[in-house]
């Protein structure tokens, strides 16, 4: 049975893309690589604007984190990461090394967009 009120990662990613957060990232060798412009960033060059946490509907141990990011050169986008026992620890180690002053909890999506997800 599907919960019509469940919010899924892809729904949020699409909403962020619609307001300009179009770049995608991955962590390689303790750096954040932008898959769109091929640039690479240190943790000091990254700002985490928002995190969204998700639990699997059928398996609560199936968890993920959606990071909403901005870099020092103005690129904006998202990165989806597994969270929990089976996660890639390099992503979380990198994100934990982002300076505290670069970690926000901003309302990036307009309030009406939060309800539409």
C-alpha cells in the first residue's frame, strides 16, 4: 500500500532543479566533484544549505540523505547519499568535515513548494 503523503527523494530533487539547483555531485578522494562542470572542491569550499533524511517505506534500515549544496564559485545542486550501516562512509566523512559556519538549515524551497512535494 502506497502512502500518498510520502515524500520521495526524486520529488525533492525535481523541485530543487526547478529553482536552479541543477548540478550533481559525488565525493572522490576527500573532495566534492561537480559532475556537471567537472570542478572539484575542498570541504572549505562547500556550503550545506539543507539536508533531507528519508527512511525506506518497506525497510526502515534503507535510509538516505539528500544534501542541498552550494560551492564557493556559485554552483548549486544536490547529492543523494545512502545513510546507515551500508552507506559509503567517505561521503559522510567529507560532509562532516565541512566547516560548521558552512552548514545551514535554510528554507531553500518556497513554503508552497514544500507542500507540493
